[in-house]
C-alpha cells in the first residue's frame, strides 16, 4: 500500500456522520462548503484552524446544537 501526503489542510464540521460545513482547497482555490448546502463550493480565502473552530461553534449555536 502506498500512502500519499499532500501539504494542505481540509477542515470539516461533522454532525451525525455528515459534513455540515467545511473549508478546503481543491482545483487550486480555497472553497467553503456552506451550512445551508454543504455540497456547494463557494470560493473563499484560506483561514486558520482557530478561526475555523470559532466559525464552527457559531454555526452549532445557530442550529441549536450547543
């Protein structure tokens, strides 16, 4: 088995085994998978892990999971 590693960070908020929000880089640009429709790819800027966690906590509050 060969393991391939890429120098990139994919971040996803998973609830009930499903991605409900995320940010990653594919095709040469960063894109967001918005809460309203996580299958979409909305171009965005790169953010750090701390900012992703803060946004994820805000989203969880918005949908009353915390």
